[in-house]
């Protein structure tokens, strides 16, 4: 029997199911039965009954008293506990699922038979039955740990198709004809002339990996990871020189306007002596200014274009784009990277992440990219001393800060964006700015920076701070990334319990960039157990990779990236943190299947399935 439409009419005491709940049930059933055509609707009828239809076929009536239904559904057996959907109780969901499963034919298996046999997995139909109505002999511990054979089957299937899609993307990229950049002696001399200091061994190694990719006939797709202050941008600048000296343009995409401005200043300073022309494009620019910059980019007179999402707009056309550098900061997803790639024929792509990404997440969010890691900091950098201070001891913080500034150094005081409200954070920062400038430190120059300032004002504040005219900068989290002031030695983070570990580590990375000892003071009020663990991790470690692993463990993958991060796949059975070993198995099986499919017909069928089920969920638009 083919699933086409499921109509459920719930009593709910004349209260309609919320649309979001209906959509949740619909998504669940579509995933469960592997059919995107399933429709779920609800409407009030009688207070004491509910009717369930499959297509036009009437399945049965659920009476309100029938929530208890057959007592064996709810007692005397291993009973699945469903998340309550508004006023649809777990019992009613249990009865509904029993009626549905009794009324349809077994669903089609979506995993290749060889894999099921090799891993001794149950069929898809048996797995669905086993999850919703486990056999009496089922191990309750395995069920609750998502490690029953039924759970493993569904999790592996989901991971398998995700990894198949990524493998196909990698293969397609390898088949594409890219630009073979020449790394001549002249290019090497230009790179040497640009370098402000001797690169570290790790930077040299990573540049070698990038240069080999750029010289290959296939387009480069590489992820560049490194801890805060490891010198990723300098490596990206070296890659840019290779492209420019071969007659191509470079695009640098940044997630925020302030970071785009920092990149613009950095590249302009580095490339000025080489005669390269750089421009910046942002959504806040005036229409005439945007149009003038777009014309320059299209003319080819500009070698480096730096910008925010404005660079992705359709009317931005490059004369000869050869390299796209994407500074992700966990804010751009797959689709945004693809848009930038479409600006050139087949440009090389270098993706930088400031916060190291745990391997399990890198396999999914960046699974179509090769990876380079800068695992060495520039010489002379001292570990930052991190201290936890209770909010009732804030006067001690100001006393310490006074000593550092008196000694000729500079400091940040940062406030969180509370409940995603930049306005609230701005008000808190403004109040502290007034208190510090007028009452606590009237003898020092105190500056204020927040997201609501006009771009020109932001740049003026940052320039004054960098030049030492502002000694204490009060800010929201707009200083989280990209800001480089070597003389700043103190980072005070107010309400530090409101930040995730990755963000705390990023903020801490704004200091410790010069030769002087630097300090990070985490000011908190009451702490939850998770909050205590976050603060303890920060105090004990400066290792960004360890901190990223801890952040992932404490917050989970969804919150780690942010719920709207489009690069994170919408997994419904698997959890890339909990099921990391199954992800590895699925990756190996998927690579073997794509590289050596049983036959062409099976491969075409797999590609069709991926297009139908995964294209929107993960942006696998390059498949096939």
C-alpha cells in the first residue's frame, strides 16, 4: 500500500492542534515511513472521539476513553514513551501508532542489502516495529541508550545517506575542471615580500597543502582550522597572492561587518606594498557606493573584494574570480558557500574557522572539504591567565584593571547579548560605559562599541583603540572575532555564565597577542552545574580544540552551531555526538558504496533518493 495522505481528527476538547505540532508529527511520519507525500491534518469533531484515515481509507475511531485502549499497549511490556504533542498524550500517540502500523504494508528497505547483511541489521520495517513496540525480550538499557538493533539500523541509515551525499559532492568536485595555479619563483618572491614576520612551521606546512591543491587541475575545497591567534589569515593572504599573481581575483567573505572591516584593513595593509587593489562591500553601504564598488569588481581593476553577505547578491559579478576565502565563524552554511562559488567558473575555495571544530562535527558540516590544521602559535605568545571572579568582588577587578592600564596597557570590558537582543546588550554596555568613564576611571579614556553604531563610528572607535587613544573599550560581543590589538592585555567578561565555551574562548583570544602577559577575568553571579563546568574549563585550559570538544559535550551539536546554522544537517534519528562511532562506520560504508557501486542502476537510484530526501535538508545540490 502506498502512503499518500493521513488525516487524524483529534477530540482535544474543541482545541485544535497547533500547526507546529501537526508539522512535527508529519515530519516524523514522513521520516519513519520514507515517504515525503504523507500529509497530516487535524480538525475538531466530537469531544470524545477521534477518526483516523489513511488516504481515503478509514482506519478506525479512537475514543477518548480508548487512550487506555488495549491495556497491553501501556502496561506489562516494554513501553515507548512519546514526547507529548500539546494535548495529544503519549498514550494516544501509542494507540495511533499501533493502528497505523497494523494498517499498512511493510515499508521499503532503503539501505543496500550488502550493508544490512554485513552489519547484521534488521530490515527497515522490523526496525520501525522494534522502536515503537519492542519485543518482550528487548534490553531496556539498549533501548534507552538508542543502541537497540532497531535504533542502530535507523541511525546508520540516516548517517549512510548523509555521507553518500557528501561523497558524491567530493567526487563531483574532483571531476570538475579547475584552475591550475602556477607557483613560480616570482610568486614565491611576492609572498616573501609580503610576510610581516617569519611564519611558523605549521603555517609553512599548511601553505604547502594549499599550494598543492591550487596547482592541481581540480578545484580546491579546503577547510583551514586553527586556534585563536594561530595565523590563519596570514596563510589565506599567501593563498590570495598565488591567485592574484596568476591573473585572478580573490573574494573574502566575512560573517559580520566589523570583521569584514578588520579583514579589509588587514589585507589592504599587507597588499599595499605589492600594488594590489582591495575594496570592501557591505549591506549598510549607500546604493551609489555599492554600485561603484560593483563596477570596479566587474571591471577586474580590483584584485581583492572583501565583504559580508552583500558579496553573495546576484548583481555582484566578478571579472575573473579564482579564489574564494570564506571566514565562517560558524555563521555560514553550505548554501552560502555554494553561492560564492557560483560567482566564478570553478574557483578554489578556502574555508577558515576561528573556533576549532570537533572531528565528528567536521565530518558532517564540512565533510565535503579536505582539512588543514595550524597547530602552532607564533613564537613569544604567553598562555593567557584566566581567573573566575564573583560579581560581588567587582571592585577587585577594577583595581587590577587600573594597574594594567596605569602600566601603559589596554583592556576590554565585554557584555553579553541577552536573549538575542543586541538592544539590551547595548543598553548594558552604555550604562557600564558611563559608570566606568565618569565614576571608576575618570582619569582614563574609555570607549564604547556596540552593533547599533554606524559602520563609520565603529571603525573610528576601533582605530582609536588600536592606536592607544582609547585605553578601556566597553563593548558587546562585536569584538568576538577579528580584532587584533597587541597592546591589550586584559579581557573582562561580565555575566560570563551567559556565554558558551566557544564564545568565551573567542573573546579571550582578543588579548595575548603581544609580548606582555595577558589576563582574562570571568565575572559571574550564580552558576548552574553546567555553568560551573564551563568556567572551570576556561580557567584550566587555553587549548581551543579541547574547549571545542567540551563545548560540544555540554551543549550538543545543534546549539554548538546555533539552531539556524544551515550547514548542520537536520538529523532525526542520529546524534553526531552520541553516535560518533556509528557515523564513522556509515562514512566508511558510504565511501565504499559510492566508489564501487554494485551497478550503475543502483547508483542512479541512490542519487535519486538523495535528491528527493536530502537536497533541502543539507544543501546537497551538487549531487549527481
